[in-house]
C-alpha cells in the first residue's frame, strides 16, 4: 500500500498514520480538555461521570484479566471465552471503554458550552467501538469459530445482561 502512494513513504506515513491518529486523539480527548477548565468543586454530575469512568475502567480490567487467564490455559485452545463478564457481554472490554468515554464526557458537563462541543468525543468512540474497528470487526473474525453461534445467541452483543438459557 505504501509503495503505490504518490510521493515519499515518509510523507504518506505522516499524513495517513500520524496526523490521522493525532487528529483522532485530539477529537476524543475533548471532554478531558474541556473538564480541566471547569471552575470550582465537582458537581453531582461530575461525580457520576467519575463513577462511570471508574466502573468502565474496572470492567475493562476485569474482562481483560479474565480473558488472559482463559487464554493462558492450554485446555481452552480453540474455545470461546464465555465465563465471568464474558457470559454477560461478548465485549466487556469495549463496553468498559464505552463507559470510560461517557464518564469523561459527564465530567465536562459542568460547563454547558464545553459539554456541547465535547459531545462529539463519546459519540465518535461509541460508533468506533460498536460499528467501526471494534465489535463489528472482531465478530466478523470470530464468526467461523466452533461454538460462536451458540455464544452469540445467548450473550448480549454489547450492553451487559444476564445470559440467556441455551
């Protein structure tokens, strides 16, 4: 792909990799940028955002730890992880990330103009997690695995809920 790009490889990498990623980082960090200028003590909404952020971070960390432990066991080779948080949602790490970004947005809501401008951040992240490079691509990759159809039928696609009976 780089060989077909007009101009030098370095210019292409700068445009398509570094500048694109830099713009995305700036965009999704808008709530953090806005929240740092909110004067005074935290409101109840900001505390709710902090709690949502912490819950999301915990959800991601627990889900990732459960998956790492599952993959480390050779007996699980080729099997679908369907225990712990993975029984409640097929994507606990993506759901946790979703909560992190919406929690950060709530922190910025103490300032109405900042909240309005920074709303784009959690919306973009939600779209990327659910329809973009997150859930959609991973599920396409997993679709052919043995046991996937049953797991998909009984486990929520994103928001956690108790698993359905087989």
